[in-house]
């Protein structure tokens, strides 16, 4: 049976590709999409989520607007990476056809968890603000969460600060709450997503699909490549967020190890750093599955197959 899944995201080019994978891969059933401020404002991220689902021909998945700011900090967006719309690149000449849910993300998450007959996996590809609020306000629903799989953090360096990955940096207090919650937690950080590089052979695979959706995917990834080249000198950009979805689809695609993870919230220079105890220095009990290795061929095959299936 397909794994029931909610995708909490802030589209974002890599979030857009994660959405397409979650929509089309038969291993998962996408129940809802919730949005959070991060790559852009929550208003723009919500429009982008609706736009991606419209392009995919999806009409039965609710899109609900979530937190417009972190729990306690000022919002920092990534317009230098994702552009003024959050999804710069293709020129869209029509409004999204998928409507926004009249209920906020918090209520949609509660409703999905209460109504679904089996525990639901939450994949988060942005700041963990929505997830932290859910856990703190509805502890009775925690048993209805099978797992939280997060694209965020890093076992190595950061990408928005020396030691902080962007999704952790935007709301470190939320990330710390989720990591400490006791809910099964998987962290897919930069150390593994930097193995998901959009090389020329990958772009060629999408170009061979030959559909308008595949061409838009190429434009998204090409725009993303240009900002990554300018900011960090990458010859090929890493496609972060679909790694978290791929981990749910087939755990063999993303190899993980058990480790203790805490998120720095007070350091003057290290806020948002994920302290991952890979070698058990601290003696703290592991609280996370930490991604360390990607099966690159299997990963790209699942995404190419998903975009092909969407036609």
C-alpha cells in the first residue's frame, strides 16, 4: 500500500521537484500540501505550490497556507537563490487552477492526522515552524505521525551561515523542538543532498521526455544552477528537497545511520547549526536517522519516471 504523506514545503525550485515526485510516485499517497515561509514569503510559496500542482494536473490535494514567520525570529528569505517569485525561470502566463484551502495549514494537518486510518508521514522541506507548532499544540495526535522526514541541517558545513543549513537557520527553535520531540525523525542534510547534483546528463534525461512539464523542470533546474554557480561556484547544483521524499519512497535510496541531533539556538555565530553526534562522543541517545549516502542513479530514475508519468 502507498505510504500516506503530507508535504510541508516552501517552493522553491527543489521543493517544486519534490512536489512532482510526491504526486506521481506510486509508493506514496500525497494527502495534503502545507506551506511555510522560507525560500520566499508564505504568500509566494503558497502560490508556487498551487502552480506546481496545477502543472501536474492535480486537483484533489488541498494546499494550505502555514506560518508566515519563524517561532521567535525575523524571517530571512532566499530570494538570492530562488528569485523574486521563489520559482523564477519559466514565464507563467496563467494563474494556478488549484485553489488555496480555506483552512490554515495547522487545521489541515490536524484534520488529516485525525481522519486517516493509519499513521501519516510528514515530509518537511522548509523550516519546521508548522511541524513544531503541531507537536506542541496537539500532543494527543503524535501517535498518528509515523515519521517526520526533514530536508534540513548538515553533518558538515552550512549554506547560509558557516555551520547552518538554510532550513535550520530560518527557524532553529522549531528544528530543535522537533528533533527533541521523540517522534521518529529523519534528517536529510546538505552532506547527502550535495550528492544529488543536476549534471548535464540529468538535464538531458528530462529533455528527452519531451513534454511541456519536463521542459519547465529543465528551466527550473537551469535557473537554480545559475544562482548556485554565482553564489557558491557549483558547476552543477544540488537538488536538495526531493531527497527527503525519495527516502520515504524507498529507504534504500538514502542510506541513514542512527545519531543524536541537537540544533544550536543560542550561539552568536552558530545559530541553526545541527550538532550531529555521528561517532557517539556525547553518550546521548540517538534521536534521529541521519542520511549519509545517496543512490544517485535510483534517485534520478524515480524523479524522471515521475515527471514522465505526469505527461
